[in-house]
C-alpha cells in the first residue's frame, strides 16, 4: 500500500513518533513543542489531540471522534475538546506568532492546516533503497494479469523522462539528505568575519570569504577568498580592497568564480544617502591546484555596470548570471561563454518577468522570480522546459540545489526561514538547532547531504547619544541588536527596536529607565519609527505594514498594509491622517493616507523626507534643492535649489533645516541651512563618521549606532 486513503492515519506514526509541524518540532513522548530556541510543555491530552490531528491531517475531525478516540470510557462534553484546542492554539502561537495551525469548520470539526513531517520508524539507512523495497513488495503483490500493464506504464514513464530530459529523481524523488538536525559545530572560530561557505564537489574543500579591518582609523578593510581543506588548513587565494560578493564552483570543481564589487569612484563601498548603487562588478575565475595550493590561472572578465543578483555554472565553460544592465533596465538571465567571451541574453520563461536568482545542477535549473511581491520557483530541465512551478510565501530568497537533485534549499532572511522546496512542490521547514540572538545566511548543503554550512552572525549594537557639546554616552548597555532609535517631540523619551531571543520588540527609555512596549513580536526588520506631535502615539514599519502603538493603553495594532514596502513620515491621530513613503521597486514616493482614502503626492524618486507643522519637506534623488508639500492647499513648492543632493534631512524649524551629508557609516557634521540668507553653518561636529544617525533633537543631540563590522563565523548544522 503506497498511499493512505479514507480515515487511515499516517503510516508509521504511533503515539511516540515525533514530527515537524512547519518549523515547530513536536515530541509526543515528552509533551513538548520546540521552535526558535524555545520549548513549551503541554498537557498530555492536549498533545494527544495534536498528534491525532497530525496523523489524520488529510481530513476534518469531528469533536465526537476526538472524544471517542482520546477520552474513551470517560464522560466528557465538547467543552473539553474546545479547551484542549484553545490550549494547543495558544502554545503554537506563543512559539512562532500568530499563524492559523488549526482550522475550525462549523458543525464539522477541526483540521490541521499544516502538513506534518513524521520521523520514520525503523526505516532503512538509504531512502532510495527503502523506496525500491516498497515498490518491489507492491509489484509482487499485484495479480499476474496486471503485472504486464504495470510494467508497460513504467516503461512509458521512463521513455517520457528520457525524451523530456527529466531525471528519475524528478519522478521518484531521492531523499539522500537530512532535513532534521540536532547539533551545530563551528567551522570557523576566528575573531573576525567569515561568510559565504561554498562546498567543493569533492566534499573535502570549502571556499569562503573573510573580511578584515586593515586600519580602523581610516575605516579601511580587506576582503579575502579562502580555501579550507579537510584538515582545517586555510589557503588565501585572492584579496580585494572592495569586497567579494558571490562564489560558485564549476560542475567538476576545476574552477571557482567570484564576483568583486567596487565603487566606480574608488571610494569605500557604500553610497551617499538615498543614492542608487554606484558599483562595478568584476568576474574572476580561478583555476586551482589543491595538492600544491597553487593558483594555476586567473581570468578577469569585463566589468559589469548594473547589478548582479546571482551567478552559477551551466557547464565547465559557461556561466549563468541573473542581473540587470544599467540602473533603468529590468532583471534578465544571461549566459557567458568563457571560451568565446560572448554574453547572451536568454529567452524569457513564460510567466517569469522578474528573475532574481538561478542555480543549476546537471543542467537542471531552479529559477527564482518575484510574482506579486512573493518568490516563485520554476524548475526547468536541460532543454529549459518546465518541470514544475512552486509559489512561496516569502518576499526574497537565496537558493541552492540540494546535492541529490530532489529540490532546492531556500533561505528567506527577512522571515528568518530555512526550508527545502522539492521538484514535486512539497515544502519542508528546516529548523536551526540554536539561533539565539543570531542571524544566519548563505546556507549550502555539503555534498553528501548530511549537513548544512551557513554563516552565523552575532549582530549587536547599542544606542548612542551624541550631545551638542561633543559628549557621547550609551543609552543602552547590552549585547543585543538595538537600532532605529527615535526622540519623542520634547526629546525626553526615546523609543528603539531591539532583537532579543531572535524576536523584535519596541523599547522605551524614559528618565533613565527602559521598558518593553509591545507584547507581540514584530515580524520583520523595522526601518523607521516616528512620533505624533503630542508624544502619545508611535508609528513604525515592518516590511509592507505600518503599525500604531498607543502609549496610554500600551496597545499595538496594524495601521496600513501595502503591496510593497512602506515607511511612516508623520501621523496625526485626531484626524486619522498619515504621511508615508511607498516603494515601487527601488522608487520611493510620498503618499497621504486618511482611512481608506490614499493619494500619491509626488511622481518622482524621492530621497530624504521630514515633517514640520503639517507640511512635508523632501528632496528628489540626485537633485540639489529642497521641496515642500503644503498640506493646506496640496501645493508643491521648491524652497531652494542650493541644498546639496543626497542630504539626509534631520529636523526643520521656522528659519531653516538641519541635515547631514555623506552616507550611512560615512556621515558628515550636522549642518544648518538658513532659508533667509542661504548660508550653511556647522551646528554639531561628528568626531567619528563611522556611525548611523536615526534621530536628531537640537537640544539633546543625535541618536545613532556605531558601524562596527560584526563578528561572523561559518557553522555546520549536523
């Protein structure tokens, strides 16, 4: 019997069988749920309800059936079932936030909304062998008169696969890789910044990138490509005063491609405020002798002006690149022949208009693209015919093939999710063993599928106050990631975002004391926090949503949900009016939102924006000058043409405007522009330019964080 039908529960799932429910690990013998480095114990009857729903996830389970199966011999009411369901929902939501795990169908019952992944009981070591055994048993049990028909079906299936260049792994997916891991092991343990582990096909070597600070005073750094062998010995292959961006081994492992990123003007990486990326990308191809640890040959391809999104190998002589050429071009998929030095734009795949990454294994392609601001994966065979298309519920993704060819490993940094997406469309979450106060990135399976290498980064920063007198002091004293600090209108309070136990919350500092504001964790990174003029309301963004927090009641609610990213500018609670910046791709524009009424106020690329007494002051990107939107008559007026382009506006008053220049982590002093005489004067000197300022008050000073290179190491998930 190969599949379960009717009311038959999942095979091999006895009451002691553990299973995964999305990213939640469920252990019935211990009555424990575990996720995101937290565990919750539940009552045995609550666990029994969850396990029964999981074993019968393919159908709706009535209260009567639950009572009959789980409360046998006891007289209980439907209220007992509802009490267990409520406790179960509460425990699941406490672990990973508001997600509908259990659906209730009126007058019918309950159904688990997430497909469980059960751990096999006594399965053979090789999943492929197990599959073959089961298929053999099933075939042997068939009556002789049907065996010929089944044999013909298998033969036709094989011919179809050969004709369409589809491997057997597409039809009978292999599973020569792990998705449930127990421990982590440090691969690099140096004090520094090691990232982007890329395993070599021989399963003995790994290429990675190491960042080093050369001169802290001059803010100079060096980026290195390093090869590590099976004994832990490192071999430095190349260095750059820019940074190495992507690494990829050719199919046979003879060549390593790396992308070097530099600014056109030779200044350090990073742009001016709100300036589009101004980078040059160079492709370097290294032929290496591992035995002698020698560089046999190095090729540098022509520089790419635009933006590189991903690089992989089609064959030993051909690169596949997803990129855009020039600032106004769309994303495209290209092949570059190293031997012929020819670049070719590939034909578009039907339904794929915005590719963001591709990865190739044995000339089978996984192509990631954006569809309605969500990632979609197209699996293509060697002839670029479609195998399958899978829609994901994430906004960005890093993808790499699972070595057995069954699918791809997907990492969504914004949502902090790691999961496998298979050619048949199935998605399986892969929980990390330990992620407390850490972020992870650049995951790759090792070649035998027994582990996953990834970059683990401990990001921490404290909120600093730089006073007008030149003093600098810490407002926070911890090892967490604290950021996006904002002064209240009177400067007496500060609110900031803090990541603790991998959950983001708002914290308020008042009279030297701090307290957490919101109980529910914020789903993704916060970019901007603003206050209402009365100092009682806070509005902040998280991805494509704006949230409102009312200090008097300590309640948080969703204010606006947008199709793309949105940032708040000003909020007037008494008239329910909001000014916000909406994104359309990389383009920002100013909008006014009043309830369900929304109006676009600018039709160009807007840079820095601030509010002053109901009006909004802003700059257009790449243009000198300062504009104001006057709310009383919906008019736009240019105040001056002299203010430097790419300024960051900090604060306005009746006579002028405070601003800084430079860029993030390359900040200038604070200047004041006088409307009357057009003069610029320095009002606050910055002794350290390697900072990121998020708020300014003329009497109190600047709220900012330091731009230290965070410590990062490569970790093996086993």
